[in-house]
C-alpha cells in the first residue's frame, strides 16, 4: 500500500480506557459503520495488495510478540501468536445482555 502513502501499524492497547486516540478511532469507526450514505471504497484496492499487507503485518506482529517482555499473562494463554491466529474461537452470547457477544 505504499503507493497510496498508507502505513498500517498494529499494537496492543490495554482496553480502551483513557487512551484518546483509541477512543476516537472507536467512536469514528462506530459512526462510519452506522452511516449508510458513505460510499464503499474498499473495493478499489486489489485483494492481492490487502493480502500482502496483512501477511507483512502478521510477520511484524509475530516478531514483536516474541521480542517483547510485556503481556506476560496473555503470553501464558497464547505463547505463539501464529498458532493463536489459526485457532477458531467459538463466541457465545452473555446471558442477560443482548448487546454483547
């Protein structure tokens, strides 16, 4: 995606509590998802470009995951991010709250 001057960085953020950029991104994403008048733009990017960028992002993520000392509790559950990405997690709805999954 360098042709479009895009750079995608993924990082782990502890919840959303108090992180202004993350809260803003969440708010804007929800607003955009509900706005039916927005044109669909994702179909202008070739699938192979998106796939290549995602694969590179996963490689960077894996490298960072193995090199960091942070997230030790999470690493106990998912010591290998590559294996975690292959897992299929079955999500269940919480009883008494139909808004959460």
